[in-house]
C-alpha cells in the first residue's frame, strides 16, 4: 500500500481556497509535472509560488489552470513521514478536480479516508491512540472535546500507558527471575509483598483510566440531563428557557408533553443534552402511559436529573423520585416562584433551587448548579480522560487480567501461572497504541471514520 502515491482534497468544498495533499515516493515527480517547482531540488519545508499548468500534447501548449502555493515536505519530516506536497489553490471545484485529475494521470491515486494519518501511524510518526486523536480534534466542537483531543494527540495517554507497561514488565521479569531460579529452594527473588503492592498500584491506575471513560463519553456526546416532575410543573417551559427557543409545546393542560424531547446546549464549554419528559401522574391514557415509561428510561440514561416541583411534594412522591434517581446527580428545583402561593421548601436538607421558568428568574444559578453537577474535572496539562470505546474495551480487558493476577497471588499460585496473565495485560494495553501488530481489520475500522484528505 505505502508504495502508492496518494492525493486528496484536504479542505471542505466551497471555500475561497482549496488544499490538495499528495504523499508517497512519486509525490515530487507528480507535482513537478504540473508546475515549475522542482520539488526534489528545493529545500524541505519551503513554500513556492507557481502556476499550475496542463500540457496539451496536440497543440504543444501549456494551459494555465491556476496560480498556487506549493509546500514541499521531505521524508521523514512530513505528516505522513513520506515525501509530501500540499498544493494550495483557489477553491473552484473545476480547478480542484482538474489538479486531482492531472495528479492521477501522473501516477497518483485518490487516498482512502484517513489514509494520510494511517501512513503517519505505519511510519511511526504517531501511535494509534494519537492517530485517533486527530479524528477527534477535527470533530471537536467545544473547548472540552478539543482539550481532550489535544491531550491525547500530545501523547499524555500514550505516556501513561507506557508507564503502566513498564511496571507490568518489571513485574513480569521479577516473576520470571523467580522461575529461573525455582530449583534453588531458598531463593525468593521476587518479594511477594512488593509484587502485590505493585500489582495493586497498576490495578488502581487502570481502573482510574477506565472510569474516566464515562466522563469522556459524556463530554463527547453531550451530558444527558433529564427534566422530570409531575404534569404541569413547567418542565417544557424550563427546557425552552434553557435552550433559548420554543422547542417544546407549553400549555396549562396536564399531560401536554407525551414523548421525550431532546436538544443540546453549551454551558461553559461543555455540551449538555437536555431531555424534557412526560409529566409523571396516574393515568388511564395508554399513550400517556407509554410516555411516562419513557420518562423513567430517560432518567436511567441521564447523568443529571432536574426534578421540578411547584408545591410541596408528598412523601410518596419524594420516595419514588429518590428511588428512581439513585446514583444520579439530583437537582431539585422549585418552579413558579413568581406566584404568590409558592413557598420555599426544605426537602430532606437537600438544597432547592428557586426559579421562575416563565420569567427567567434564578436560571443563572440553576445553570451553575447543572455545570457543577456534571463534575467535569478541569483538564490540567497531563490529565487523561479516556474518550474512545476501543480504548475503554482494552482497559476493561487488561483490568480483568490484572484481577486474575491479584487473585492468583492470594492463592499463592506459582510465578509461571501469574506471568501468563501479566503478559495478557501487557498485550491488551499495547492494542491501544498499536504497539502490537494491529490487524488490518482493526486499522480499517479506525481509519474509515476519518475524512478523506486527513
Ligand atoms: N407563573 C408561572 N407559570 C409557569 C411557570 N413555568 C411554567 N408555567 C406555566 O405552567 C403551565 C405548564 O407549563 P409546561 O411547561 O407545559 O409544564 P410541563 O411540566 O411541561 O407539563 P406537562 O408537559 O403536561 O407534563 C403553563 O401554563 C406555563 O405557562 C412559571 O415559572 N411561573
Ligand atoms: Mg411538558
């Protein structure tokens, strides 16, 4: 594959400029054939103004296609690690297609999605988790997703994994040393207490990383926040207020909302996914009942639950809500404080946020409480949050292997049995960065989601 020279449009169509990327052993020859820049001869990492031309054999004339800037990168100092050129021309669809067509005539082929990054990985310019971070970076829509992608791209996750692997290798070699000298009865090379401590530290670290996936996933997909409560308490009014648009129907008829309604909003750089739900009440209406079941499903999916009340709730309501929201961040909101008959309550010493969804009172404080409930750690320079399901899956499997080592140690199993599970954990962690030989199928799955030209 890497012997081919690939080309692709790297920018979205419709802009004033378009960038075409070319990479591979024939990149310089192909590009030099359509402009006056002798890519082989110029210095690396230099940009040149040139005309792009098409040579017409019949008339022996050169047709000018565009005036462009050509940047030359020489292997291995390029994104892909190969000889590469970026042609920056005007964004006309005709020009861009023409240039690609000419490059193909001169021996290039169109790149597959993510093929430039795949080559960067195969040429050792980055590991697999960093390659995945490139896709995340391009897809990032807010500060939080951007920060996580940058952290991964800069290799913070990779270096934590490298540290873990180092510790696992140390453990394995200590155990193997013990094996080699097992004939010498009194020799206890590996101090089992020290080993046990080391393996527990490793386990803690892997567990910590695996746990961060829940946060990572929530940040990537938007943190789900369910708005629940009895009918007519103002849930849909609150949704509209938070979204700054009339998204859900509001009326004073009980049971107006029958299905869940979802939309996203940004709070301090984090995307939240608000879910308005059907009000909870006893009903014989079949459709409404289905809606209420969906309310309970929405609670299950949510990370944060906003429970709206507009009068003092009964003890049954309180215990039912507490039961259904167990394990969730619960925020209790007293709505309609603009009404004279609405008092402030104190429920189970749980703070209650007073608002008027209709008039916008107390919304700032509520948004602050929602942001705090999301409990997003502020990413310092070296913090790592796992955001990728493939990484999470590998961490969970590595954790299982480590657990078997811990159990084996408790049972005083011999070193050779333990070291097998340790090797398994090592191999599994290596899958994340692609340190092991990564099957083509896995690579294909990763890079197919990239855009062409990256
Ligand atoms: N005075 C006052 N009225 C409000 C406030 N919030 C909502 N309302 C009114 O309460 C009624 C019900 O509001 P909705 O937002 O439809 O209530 P809901 O909880 O979505 O109701 P269901 O969909 O039936 O479960 C409407 O007439 C709203 O205008 C508020 O803060 N103050
Ligand atoms: Mg409603």
